[in-house]
C-alpha cells in the first residue's frame, strides 16, 4: 500500500478518498490534514469530480488526532491546541460543509474524537455495523471539536449530546442510526459496495441542485421560517435556470433516464 497519508482516485465522477495510516487507526497528522484538505479543494475546483466518498484504511475510520508527538513527559512548552484547530480542523470542516457536491462518509471502524466529527460533517454517513462513534475528548480533559459541539445537539438534542460528550462512551453504528446521528448502519461486508453504489448514483445526478439542497438544509439550522422561505425561493430560481432542470423535465416527458451535467 502507498505511504501517502490520503489515497485518492477518480472513477465515474466519484473522488474516493482513503485515510491511510492504518497502523495508527488513521489518526491525523499535519501531513494527513494537508493531503485531505488538498483533495477537498480539488473536488471543489475539478468539474470531473461530482461526488466524494471518504473512508479509512484498515480496521478503523479515524481515531482523531495523533497524540504521539504531544507527550507531556517530554517537557517543553504546553501545546496550543487552539492553533491546531484553527490551522487544520476548522478549515477542513468548513471546506466539507461548503463543497457544492455530495460527500459520503463510509465509516468502516472506530471513529473517535475529531475522526467522529469529521464523519458527521459529511452529507451522508454510512457505517459498518462493527463501527463505533466515540466522543473521546473527555478522556483527555478536552472539549468536542471539529464541529462536534455544534453537530451533536442539532442531530441528537442536548441531553444525548451532553451524555456522549461527558461520558465518552462508545456508540454503536446501529444505535447511531436509530438515534438519527447517521443515515444507515449496514453489514460490514456490504459497507464499501453500498457506499460506492450510493456515491456513483449521486455523481450521475443533478449535482447543481444537490449543491443548493445541501446549502439550504445547512442554512435551516440558523434561519427562521421566513428567512428559509426566502432562501428556498432564491435557490429554486437558480435551480430552475439550470441545464440540469431542463434535462430533468425533458427526460421525464420523454420517459427516459436523465443525463445530468451538473450545470
């Protein structure tokens, strides 16, 4: 296997990204951050990329931050974790959320700390029934980051969000799906086949409208009803002027599959 911290390939419009430090459960280093961010930026700029699939190599999705170089026993100044978040995690979460293309996470094993919250920043989360989500920050005396303190209460409510964050207990993929934290838990052997089929389907779809839909749903977290109605009006005007809308109507009238271009 390549030593690249993030493996990548494009197939039929899908940019498949694999976090590639399996011996460390794909824990983040600065090099992995730079590589992953570069691929997300590539997805934003490359018209050949119409959807993104993110997963992990080996038996885990991502264990969060690699703590190997942060051993307090070595002495020296205390780390500035705020700088780490501001330099790496916050820009990554913003880039995933702002990407006007669908991002699917295939969580193949443990997703802990920031690794869990990066998965939750994706648009659709599929997980192996062997996967676990762990808000492990409390075990280190830290607070949830990578958007965790924002996403958890919105997806689960305050009571469950606080319990997961404070107790740092593993949440099974099945329970996560039942609670609405993720979309679906699937048998481990079916995870990547199902994730690839789903992402390929999205890549063939009206990706211009998908991007607007993604932004509209995200905006609803902070908009009141009147603001959201105005946003829907504006976005629908933009979608209705797209080539994808024209193709969708023609395909419907001609009783054939649409051939969307993302324009």
